[in-house]
């Protein structure tokens, strides 16, 4: 595809909204609050913030700059940078292909829960076994998965400006308004338990923001650093081909360094607000025990019980919450799908419709298998990290825990040692812009980031605990 014909975002706002929308996904809502509550509250927040402006900044800057420099998506960009490195682009394209199906399956679960709360039947979801029974059904999860996939396809079909950019400019403000409103509401909650003790939302906020040094040792602090790095790594949508694709749509005159800073602010801000929205509410109605849930267990089991405890208004709050989660999941799934579609277009010279059709069929087939993994194709597989897994968990482990750290490590080696950091620095400053964190970038991409990524990978395969 010739550069002059390549679609671009209309400007820096369109790029930042699209990139931030990609970063704001399920990880911010169902993993960040749990880690913040478990890992010492304010300690985790400070560590996360420091890593965001160092580790996260390095990976984000590198991928966006690679995309803009080559005007290619992940599948072909690495080969354009250096001969012999195209296989890395292949793996960077496989990652979103693995993530897309199960992400849309989870998006289908969100649709189901939004619908039952919207129709006033949300308290059914608070019953023990409801979530497991829903997933065990043969057909309904496939239907909701297909609906979510269709929403995603329709946005990507519109292209870069009329589809992804326009959608992101609308959805990001909606997400911010929703999450701000629910965060304020969460802080106003209070509940008297059977012993007469009153728990308040402000007490839950204190758990989130006040550092808890009880039991903190050097080993546990390093574990917090790894948790924060892992969360940040997945949250920023790096190593999925997304930021390379979006970078390839960025105009040359756009200030790349400033855009990265704005994405960091959006991602960290939304993640913090998600914690403010969830932790106080869960603490008020379920106490400290409720804060031990994460992932699907937090969103589809613990939170419905919280909404039930709210009484009549619980159905309304539940509907608003799952609408927010739906928008967050959709903005991320759009970017995941675009990463694959863009790669197919660049590699094979396909039209957007043709590339989208191929990936939609692939995602649908794998997504159906994921749905059936909880019933017809049910089995339990022990992962190297010691956890039991079904089809969805295996895909998540392969993409998030193994391939993504490996891809980012290889990228750091390529840029930091084989091509030198000036490859990226020159792209960032091509219009004479100031690169305030230039010295930091050199150190991070060559030394610190690769080491941290290798440690993250070793933890994933069970060598380090």
C-alpha cells in the first residue's frame, strides 16, 4: 500500500482518543482495582505511576514510532525496519488474532448482564452459580458473543476516520462521564452489617489510596512491582500490534511525544477512577473479603451481589455499570480487530472489507470454540504457572503471558542494540519537537525494560514465583 493512499487520523486528538480508547478496557476495570486493594493501596498506585512514565512510556513510544516511521502495521513493519525481522511481525499479528475471539466472548457476557439489569432482573445474577450456569449453556453465550463481534465489525468497517476515530471521540467522553458518576456514587454508600458496624465508601477509598506497609518485605515489594508492571503492560495495548497500526495512521506533523504523555494520563486516570468506582462499593457491602475477587469473578459474581444489596436502585446502577463496561470493552475490541485487519491489508494488498471478512470468520470460529469450552468441549488443563485453565484461559495465557512479553523483549533488543535508540528518537523529533525524556528512553529501551520483561516472562512460565 502506498503511503499517500494510507488512511490517517485527522489530527492528534483523533489519535489520542483512539489510542486511549484502546488502552481503556476490561483490564482497567476488573484487574486494576483488585491489584490496588491487594498490593498495599497507595504503594501499588505510586509504583504503577512510576512505571507508567518510565517502562510504559518506553514501550508505547517505541511502537507508535515504529508504525509512523514505516507506515506499516505490525505484520510488515518489523521487516521494513530490518531485514530478517519479519517473523517478529508475524507473532505480533498472531497476538490480536488470539485475543480477539475470547475478548468478544467476554463482551458477550457483558451484554447479557447489561440486558438483565436493564430489564429489572439483575438480582438473579447475584444467586450462587448463576454465572457458571450461563456459561454452561450451549447457545446463549454464542449469541451474545456474535452480537458483540458484530458491533466491533461495524465500527472497523467504517475505516480509520469515519469508523475508529469518530467512534472513539464519542465513546471516550461517555466513558469518562459514566465512570465519574459511578465513582462519586460509590463514595456516598454506607451499610450496617449484622454486628451493627457501619462501613462507608470513604473507608473503602482509604483502603485504595493510603499506603499499607503491614507485612511489606523486599520480596513482597518486588511482587508489587511485577504486578504493577504486568497490569501496565497489558493496559497500554503494547505488543498486540495495535499501537504500531495506530502509529502508521498518525500524521507526520503530530507531536508524538505529547500524544504518548496524554495516553499515559488517560490510561492511569481511568484505571484509578475504576478503582474508586469499585473498591468502596465492594468494601461497603462485602467487607474486606469482597476485595479478594478479580477478573470475571469480580465483575460477574461479586458486583451483582453488591448491586443486590443496594435495593431497588441496584438494578439501575447495575445497568449503568455494565453499559460502561460494554463501551470500555468495545473500544478495546475495535482496536484489536483493526490491528489484524491493517496487517492483512498491508501484507496481502486486500481491501478493508476483504481483510475484515477474513478476520471476522476466523474470530467467529475460534470464539464459538471458546464458548463451547465451558460446556460441550469442557476440559481442565494445568498451565505452567500452576493455574487450571479452559480454552479461554489457554488463549489468554499464550497471548498475554507468553507472547506479549517475548515480543516486547525482542523489540527492545532490535531498537536498543541492533538499530540503536536514535531510530526512534529521530522519528519522535522529526519536526524539531522536544523529547523531554530522551535520556530516560535510551536507558529504558536498552537496559531496564528488557530485564523487566524477561522477569515478567519467567514468572509467567513458572520459573520465578
